[in-house]
């Protein structure tokens, strides 16, 4: 074929810009009909095509098919003219043009893209029968154009229908020019020397345009097959299936296949969908969500889709191979989003469809996914991996899925409310479609729940905060069962400051309970259905004690007994009348001796009613489950999540959906590292360092457990609800937490050894050994976390005694050093007066706070630590400083007997002026290691207690050892 401006596509060939295009434009402007639809999302149920799943008007279809063809034909005409001219010029005049400047070589990708666009447009018109529609009714006009067409398209037959001639006229030049490209490029290759740098470039171009020829032929075959399909279908099925953008790849009428159990009459494989026909109904499956698996030893393919599973059965094994290959390659092509080049199956690796994919799909079957659109990762026909679910009613779920159900770490579920932009937001761990484990729920009412779930309901330990502006604000910290408050829990009223500590059932106070008011009144009673029943114990701020029945407003009613602070008792029947105050009939006993203040203020509530071992099973339980499961890192958040911070800042729906989730791989890696490190720190000193690091960590399991326990402790004993009558509960709870944390460490150690195929060498700990380890290792590390609330309770409990002690300190501070030593009956040869450095106008008899200065400064350090052992060590060093000072005064080493030590220690304590010494002493006594009982530390602490008691009496009458001195005698 000769190429020039008078032949082929060089110039204004009618196939690209002449009569054919002009007539096509006229026909389109005239609104010629076109029987073509548009293939949209495939349906997932049997439906009649009277309402096609992809509706479109015929005029719109013609426009969609023809206008791209006209536009791409102009681009192709210009490109062809430019490419051929430049290539011919290079062949005739080799020195005039560089090879890279040739469009067919230097811009091969662009040339390829223009050809692909034209092929797509042309075949779409062929499928949609646009040429028949354009030629319809214009036969005479098109016949008149045949003669000019014959001039430009030599060798083409003009016999047959007008639409066939038109279609051939728009396709044959393309095939001829592709062949001409290859021939001219072969000539160009022959002109190059053997090792020319452009040799490879030319060979690649020849291969590319050869592949384009194959692609064109396949595209034509598929378009013709799709067009022919319409002839075997009803008009309704034809309009639904034979649409411009889709190509038939395989028909069960060509290679027989049967779909069971659906019993489809015909199976059609398109380039983007697998279609089953059953009578007038269509069942269509998006290829991106089709998984095909051969059935072993049977001529059958198992097909899995999001909502259906069926089998394709054939008789001949060779037919099975064809169907399996074509479906697999079509799925790969659909997942890549573009046609394979040059032919089906020649796309980039892998050639087998991946089991894991990403796609969007709307469910139509019944169930909780009905009408929900899922977009995300899939595996074998089920949502599997990360994804998003959206329901038409506005519900959203973002998170992880496993086998079609919500499952995994911190999925976010939004439920819209009637109020605009108000949502219930559930940020929880999920298991098999329901909330399971730790989660945070922010309700549209602005209430916030942080805690555990089971089967989608609040269950286990959790904290519920009311809305900040609620009429009756509250916070509940405790246990839940089936979405209701049940078990041991604490609720604080935000308005009155009243705090309830006790048992719950079905969202009501039920069982033993202790109530603490902001006024300092504290009472214990039995509750039933949120009401007090039976007798109780009522303690007032002045330590008055009432035992009996009383009303909701804490007025004695019925039989009871009042014990006053001065020891008087009133026992009888109590009642109240309007405007008449409190009425009583009983016996007033005034003969009792005044009680010891230290005994009246130590009345403790709740200790027996709430056994310390059974108060917080909802906190310890998840940790035990975590250890039994082998400490898997992916479950750490689900079981130990209370370190997650809560925010009160209002957020919109889209903000929730952008919530970040921790990486499970990181959690698993951290857990592995923690267990490995644990095995390397089993010696006492190393173990103490490891435990301290773990308890201070925000991600270590021990640190997470400790923070949850701190939350419960603060809710029970902190803030305005702190009451001295709860000190016994608090003290026992701290020790129990230390025991549980030690047991948790032992559990982690056991898991770490099991992973190494080892076992604990030691025998199971008995109670005594465990308590020694707890007091020696764990309690000193745990106590600082609870110290603030615990020491406050000790302060309140021993406030009267410390008040007397402060008065005694104030009285003794009036004495100069020498007078105070003399008053305390310290032997003069023990006075360290030679240590004094006096100026010329000072007298030793008037100097204050200079004797035993090192011992005094040492004792003052007792308040700088919270560890009872370290406090005892400070006391021991103070004793050593006193002896060192005495030895220096005597010029020889001297061991002080108790008779000499006690007055000197009283002096040092009075000069140290330690505030709240009584609270310090009792805390040390309660929390010190039992191993020290009866030892040196116990002796020194007893001596300090004796000094404290003597100083208390200094405000009224200070006892002298062995005689008695009155401070007024020394004034």
C-alpha cells in the first residue's frame, strides 16, 4: 500500500475527518436511537430486566459511544500523519532526524495510549450497534459515500450492509497502518549497524506494535462476540447485558457448563462480571469479588462470592481447564482495573487471582449486614482485614474484620441519633461481630463509659461518667453485668458530693453499703432496691456513734443506741415529729469513763462487709485471662486497656472515623521484649529494678494493671469523699493490690518460661513466703501510687492525737537547748555543749536548736520518702547520729541504754518538728515488713512511739523520766 497525501490516512481520510464523521455528527444531532445500556454495579439477586440494573436512554448511549470515537479518531489521524511522515523522512534522509525524536520510538507509550483509546471507542460502538443506528434511514446517503471511500480504502469490500461497510471503514485502516508501522520499523532496524545504541529501542517498538495488533484482534473478537450475544437474547436481556463498556469472554453455549445449585440455564463470563441467566432473571457477580477453587477429583469449580456459593460443572476436563483459566484471568484483569495487554492473561504477575483483595460491595441478604456497604479488604468472599461498613440509616463501623464479622482491635461504631450530628460512638474491641473486651463509649447524651464488654453489653469492670451539665452529675466506678451496674462499685454524686461504696444489683444499690457525705458523716447499712433496710451504723464528724435504724436524711428512728464522744450513751427508741426535733424514750448512761480518743476515732467501716479479696475481680480477671492465654500481644489492648485517655472535647462523626488505632505488630513485639527482659532479671536487686521499670511503664501489663487499680483507689478514697473511717479498708486494699501484682509477676514469669520450654524451679509459694516477697519487693514499689490518698486517711484518722502532739512541740520549742536537756533529765555529761560555736555576745544557756543537730536533720528526712523500710532506715541513722554525738562528747565509743536514749530521742524529735508524726508512725507500723517484728526496727519504732506519746502530753502536763515536771514550774 502506497502512503501519501492522496491515499490511506495521511491527509483528511474520510474515515477520520471526512464524510463519515460529518454524516455521523448529523445523525447524532438528529437524535438517532441506540439500543444500548450502561453496565453499572452488578446485581446480587434474580431480577427481571423490565427495569434494567443499568438504565440509560438510547440517545445518551449513542453519545457515550460515538463522541469518544469521533474525538479519538481526530487524535489518531493527527498522530498517524505525524508518525508516518517523520519515519519516512528518517528513512529517506538518515542524517536529518534523531531516532529519539520519532514519535513511534521516543513517544511509544503516548502512541500506544491513543491507539488503545480509539480501539476502546470503536469496539464500544460496535457492541452498542451504533453503526446500525447511525446508518438507519440514511442508506442512500451512505451509498453515495461509498465511491469516495473506495478511492481511499483500496482493497476493502464494499459489499453488504451500510453499517458493516461503515464499521469496516473505521477499522481496516487501523490494522493496515499497524502493519505498516512494523514494516517501516524493520527497514529502519536494517539501516542501523549491529551495536547501534538505538537498536534495542527499535526492536522494543516493533514488539510493542506487534502486540498492539494482537490486542486489536482480541478486542474485535470480544466485541463481535458481545454483539452476537444480543441476537440470542430477548430484547430486555440484550439491553441489560450488551452494553458498550463490557465484553463477553466466554459463553456456556460454546463450552457447556452448569451452575448448581442455582440451576442457571446459561453462564456468561464478561470482562468484569460472571452472569447466570435463569429464564428472564439475571444473577450477576462482580469479578473483583469472585473466588474460584477447583474441586479435587471432580470436573467442578467452586465459586465463592460475598453472598452466594455455587459450583460450575463440566463434563470434559479440558473444558474445566478453559473455564478456570478464563475466569481466573478475567478476575486478575478486573482487579488491575485495565485490560491485559496484548491479550487476556498476558498482564503483569501474578497470573493467579490473589486471595486477599480490596473492593466495595453492598449486601442485600438478611442479617446485620443487610443493605450495608462494605469497602475494604476481603478474603475468600468475606470481609477480612481492615474495612468500613456503612448502613443507609447512617450507622458506620470502621475497624478490622475476620470472616465477614467485626473482629479485632478497637473498631469504631457510630450510631446516629435524631438530633443533628449526634452519635453514640463505640470504640471497642470486637470478637465475631460483637463488642468484647475493653472499649470506650461516648453517648449522644454526653455520658462516657470506659470499661469491658461481653457479647455487646457492658460487663465486668467499667467507669461511667454522666454528662458534665447533667442535672444530677455522677461517676460510677465498679462492676457491670449484662449492661447494668452489678457487684461492688462506687458512685459519687456530683451535686451533693455524697459517695456510695458497696454492692449493686440491676442498676440499684443492693446489699451492704457505706455512704460518705461531704459534711463528714459516714454510715453503713443494708440496701435493697436502692433503699436502706434494717439497722446500720452512723458516725458523725465529732465521733458520735449511732447504732440502729435511721431515715434517709440520717435521723435516728426506731430502736438504737447513741455513744457520745465523752462516753455517755443513750439507748432506747427514737422518732421525730414535725417541728418537735428528735424524740426519744430510753436510758441515758453518764457513768461511763471518757473513752480514749485514739480508740473512738479508729472505728472503721466496710472492712468486714467487703472482704478485700473480692472487691475488684473485674480488674484482676482480665489480667488472669491474658496470662492464661499466653500473653498474646494482640489481646493486650482488649484485656488491659485502661491506660487509654478519655477526652471530653466534642467531635463530629468524621473525627471518630479518623481515630488512630495502635499497631498490633508493635504490641506483640513489645510483649515479646518484656517477657525476654523478665527472664534476665530474676536476682533480687535486678528484679527490683525490673519491677520498678515495669510498674512505671504505660504499656507494660503490670503498669497497665497498676494504673487501673489507682483509678479504683482514687474513686473510693480520694477527693472530698475521703473519710477517716475508711482507713482500714484502704490499708487492706493497698496490701491486696501488692499481692495481686506479685501474683501477676509470677504469672508473667511462668509464661516467659513456658515459651522457652522451661518451668518454674521453685515450689509453689506458701502464704508466708508470698507475704515476705510482697512486703520486701512489691509493696515498696506500689505504695507511692496510692500514698497520697492513703496518707490523707491516716492524717484524718490521727488528727486529734497529732493536734496534742503539735501543742507539745510548741511548748517544748520555748526551751533553750540546755533547759530542755535539763527538763528531759538528760545527764549533763552527755550534753554536747562543746559542739556549740558561740559569738562573744551569746550564752550557751540561751542557744536553741544547736545540740544534736546532725541527728535532728537526719530525722527530718523521714518525711521525704514513702517507703516504710526507708523511713525505718532514717530512724536507725538518727539513732546512730545520737550515739555518735554522745561518743564524741565522751571521747570514747558509748552505747546508750534505753534510760539514756529515750530522753535524747525526745529532744531530737521535739527539735525536728515533724508534722503529723502520729500519722507517719501508724503508717509505718501498718505497712512495714513483718520480718522486722521484734527486731531493731521494731524497737526503734516503739521508742519513737513512746516519744510521740510523751510529747502529746507536753501541752497539758509532760511526764519527766522517772519523775514528773510541770511546764508551768519552768516558766
